[in-house]
RNA sequence: GCGCCCGUAGCUCAGCUGGAUAGAGCAUCGGCCUUCUAAGCCGAGGGUUGAAGGUUCGAGUCCUUCCGGGCGUACCA
C-alpha cells in the first residue's frame, strides 16, 4: 500500500470538511523522528490562501481527521504541521507476508520507453550507458506497476556513416574477422573518409545507392546492421538489460513515412522554404532579436534529418501504438531538439490528446579529470572493456574479502557485483547532472553503493541458512518491539510510495537512496537485535522482519536491474 | 549574443508540488569481533547552500541581477 497516498487522501478529505477544498495535503515522511512517521504540511498553504490562521485550520482538520487503527497519535506542531505517529500494529500489518510488496497502479497505461538507441555504425561505448541503464530501470518499474510497456530501441542505422563503412568494405573486401571489431573498422573507414577525397566521394555515392535500394549495397548494409545488433545484444545480456531484437525499431523503419510527414506539415500550413530547406518556424522558438529558430525537416538537397524521423516516430507511437506516455531517455544536449520536435508534433496533430511526451535528460559521464570519460589514449571507452574491468575489479575484491568462497561461484558473484556496481553508480546519481566515473567509489562496498546493498541481502540470506530456513518460506505477522525493529519496519512500508514516485518522475536515484536507507537501517537492527538465539515469539518475528527486508532489497534492486547473490 | 542545466562539508553526492535544527559516504580522529559475514556497527569534528537583493509566517528549493562552470544554438545524430 502507498501509505503516504492513503494518508494524503484522508488529510485531503479532512481539509475539505474544514473548509479548504482542493488543497494539496502535502503528506510526506517526517523530517525528524520526534515528528512521527509522516507529516502533513498542506494546512499552512491552505490557510494562507483562505486568509485564516493556520493553527486554527489545523485544529479543524484534526477534528475531521479519523485515523482510527492507523495512527496512535496525531498532533499539531509549529506553525501548523500535522504530525502523524503510526500505530505499531498498523505498520506490522503492512509488512504481513500476505501483503504484496507492490500493488499495481489504479489505471494501467500504455507506456513507450525510448532508450539505449546506439549508433549501429560503431560499437557501444560509455556514452550509451546511462540511457540504457536508466531506461531499463524505468521499464522494470512500469512493468511491476502493471502498465503495458513498449520498449523502443531507436537505433541509428541510417545515414552518411554507413556509406563510409560500405565503401571501406568494398575497398578492402573485409572478411568477417575484420568486421568483428566494428569500432576498429569504423575508425579505419573514418580515416579514409577524412584523408581521401575520392574515397569520401565514393562513400557519398554509396549512401545514395543505399537509399535507392541497390541490392548489393543493401546486402552490405544488412551485414553491418546484423553484426552490430549481435554486438549490442551481447552487451545487453551482460548488463541484464531487457532489450531484444523485437524491441528494435530503427531509424530506417520510418524511411517510408518521411515524405508523408513533410506533406502533412505542409497541409497544416507549417512549412516554410528557407535557403532551399523545408523548415517549421514556431513562435516560441525565436531568438531575442526576433530571428526565428527553424526546425529543418528536409535539407536543400532533399535529404531528411533526424528531426523528421523523430516526428515520424512520435506519430507512430501515439497513433499506432496508442501510447499514454512516451518517455525519452536521451542525453541532455538534445533538450532543445526535443522541445522543438514535441512542439511541432503537437501543432501538426501527430500527438493524440491523451499522449504525454516526456524527455528525461541526463548528464555526461566524466573522467577523474572532469573531462568527458575517455581511455588513457584519448579514445572512447567501449562498453565491453568497461564491463570486463568491472568484473576484474569485483573479482579481486571478492577474493580478498571472502577467501572461503567456492571457486565455482566466484565467476557469477564477480559478474553480479561488478556489473551491479557500474549500474548502481549511474542510477544512484541524480539523472540530470554530469557525474564522475570512479571505480573506487562504486566498488567501495560502503555507503550508497550496490555492494553494500547486496551485502545486506547476503547477510539475511546467510542468517536463514544458518537457522536451517529457506528465505521466503516464513509466513505470519511480526511484532515490532525494539526501536531498531520499529524504525526498520516504518521504513519498509514506504517501498510502494518510493516506487510510485519513480514511476511518476523517472528519477531512479530516489529508489537507490531509499534502498540504501533500508540496508543501513537493517544493519543497525542486525547489530542491536540478535535473531537466531532468541526465544519465540521474538525469534520468528525478527526473522519475518528480516525476510521482508530481503524481499524489499531484492525486489528493489531487481527494479533497478541489479542482481542479488546468496553469498559474497 | 541568446537559451537550457548546474554551483551544497576537503572529496563524491542527497535534499521529493517552499517547511521545523541542510543530510549520507569517502577521508580524519576515537570506540566495538568467545555471539547470525567487521564488506559491518557506534561516536566526534567538519557548512555564510557561488555572491547580493527580493517574495513570506518560513527559501538550498521560487523571482531579479551578478560571478563561475558545462552544454546547446539552420541543413550531423
């Protein structure tokens, strides 16, 4: 149950009874323990609008507020805060094994998530990490809340780079071995393109041949796409990302729509010819001096641009897929592009009334020097190499910390810990800003890191094993007696509320922060409340609390696409 | 020039539609292993929230100006 939402509903009704209709209750977790578990801050805002005394209004709200069986104490504090202390039995009841961790959303929506979208001309590199990981986490969150999720991997499979690749392939007659390192092949082709005018010319004519459907050129192009997609799939599997070929809807899939998109823009009277290019000028995108800012949808040479493709994709997602929400997890540098494209799409009627288009931008990954993250040689960091290194470092740490681990398990543990650390490091930072990629921090096993959370889970797991019990097999209701038990329980009931919030604002770092709190709160409980050597009913009650904690940690990490392990 | 994002402890980062005494981790210092994994726990110090104004019962959060940084800004994606 979303306890905050439930309390918000009650307070909202009480506010209405007290004369403040439609006043937001502003219920959230209490900022300090002595203020209870939740606090409602909406009274003060409502009183301001009504021009009444906030404490007097709070009194009236309190008189209308019935939290029988939920709260043990509700009080007014300060200028008009309402502090809610939950009944321990109510908290325990929420944690009963019969209570689901997550309830589905009240209305199921069709949600399109656009993420990863690598350029198929090259290998996946560190620049694709954030979109892929964050997008996938949101996919998992939406799915868990019962929404109909449609993944869209809008891969770049069209354009000038492919002419370059094809020309180079033709020139050297490369075998499949040379193609296995697509990055090297791309770099070689790029050098030829930059250094040799005749080659560049051939590359351009290959683009034309590709676009006109020349069979040989098409075949070569398909070969690149195939190799590249295989490579992507390998990465996705290692990352534990739920993208498959079925989710690929490439740029080229919209090729046949582009002409029609431009025609519709023309019909809508939005098209202007400027310097030979077809543009849409919108009033909201002008410079200060009044010069309008164009969205170019067709170049002066007749070629289309990614804005055109994005418009076609919007129409497809709204009109054909019937999306209620479309979320784009794309680099912050494209913010202006999306503002413009969304505005044009709305004006042209590509967007249905009920469809919400959302660009969720993120910052860049920086190296220790604060510059964009590169290899020491200055090249792009390939994801394959990055994940290998994560695994290596994790293995070294795991071996050092726990030499008793069976050799057979080390591989799987190192992979789960290493990959988990990389993903968590990304997901736990506020999405919108740049962040510094730091191996030591993400694998430090301390603080807000994946290993810390995974370790908390293994502690619970090994407690059950030592007690001869299977995690997840216990059922019943617990009693929260000690402060550490109570504090942990009160935090565990917030799981739904946090997941709902992530679904709303697409900031997975809120879930990370919450799970880190849960792990820390559990560690405190673990230190101060012995479990296995206790008499009944305390023993079972504490086991139930631990089991519920494990459930929240495992499910929560699962929503982030991070594995848990039995031992580490 | 204009637009968007950012500036919080020595470092890396939180701070949820404006709320009560701005929080974690690292690093530093001091405690805790005959007891479920010490990869842990407890405690201490550390802040003019870039600067100055403004809005109000209340501002890290909203508005204005300035300083500093990043990124965009007509035919690449």
